C-alpha cells in the first residue's frame, strides 16, 4: 500500500513512535512522513497524527481513505488535546478513536476505538506511551482490515468540545495543595509545555519525576 502520515510538529513526542511504526511496515508498504499538506501526493491511506493543518476535500481526494487519530470517545471530546483535558478532569480511562476525516472537525465515521486505562500515578511521558501504542495499533488495524472494515456513524448524542490549550492552562495556583494540582501537573510536558506558578513576584517551573520503585498501580 501507498501510505502517507502527516504530523505537523517534528518535535512532537509521537515522532519516535511513528518512526518505529514506519520501520516495521516499510517492507510491505511505501510510506511517506510529511510535515505539511503541500508534501502530500497520492496514495491509499493518509493518516493525520497530531496534525495542525486543515485538510480540505481536495487534499483528501488524493487518497482512498484519510484517517484521523483522536484521543477521545467521539463524539465526546472533539477538538484539541482531549486526553489532557480528560485527565485533568480526573478520568483514568482514555479512548483513542480512528475516524474518517471530514470538513467538520472530528465528525467522521468511526473505523475503530481502543480503550486504555491510565494509572493515577502515570506522568506525561507514560501517558503518551500508552496513547501512542493505542494509535499504532489502530494504524495497524487500518492497513490490515482496509478491504473489510465497515465504518459506522458517530452516535447522535450532542458532541462536546475541548479548546486548544495555551501556556496559561499550565499555570498553577500555588495556594492549592499538590494533591489537588497533581493531574494538572502530570500532563505537562516539562520541555514543551512546563507547569508553572508565580509566587513572591517570581515565576517558577515544576519538573515532576518519579523516584524509587512503583508502589502500586492505582
């Protein structure tokens, strides 16, 4: 198969997982990793993974299927960074959806969903690893079941939407307890989007790391 993957950010942590997937599948498939839609040509499947561009119909028509990896239980959680918002809300379960791309954001037919459990102690990199594994599994499903998959419409419940995160969403209130702030801290990438707080007229950055062995799963 001729496969393209569009991932807008070459510094996004998903790139290491994509490299593994490409290396595993390049023997039987022709695979292009693109950073902008202008690099795309024609092919069988286009995967949109952490893609920041609007992919309109004229681009999608170059492919037999254009598929989006989205970390929410659609139609709930359309929009930006849904798994981060869900964890901040206290969820310990994330659904990753494989859907067809449409003009209306995150509205396409569903090919498959994967459900993952996120331990309450898991930090941003561990959460990413769980989600990336689920995404790669969905990509494998797409190429293996390409000729037999039966996509289905999203349910008719009213969709919910998440906004795009900004640096202000990583700012903490230092008057709150660590326990109450833990979910907000643990989803922050300490390099790209660090957790910060202001105190005594100074800004501080928090880097959260585990020490010692794991005590329990939840």
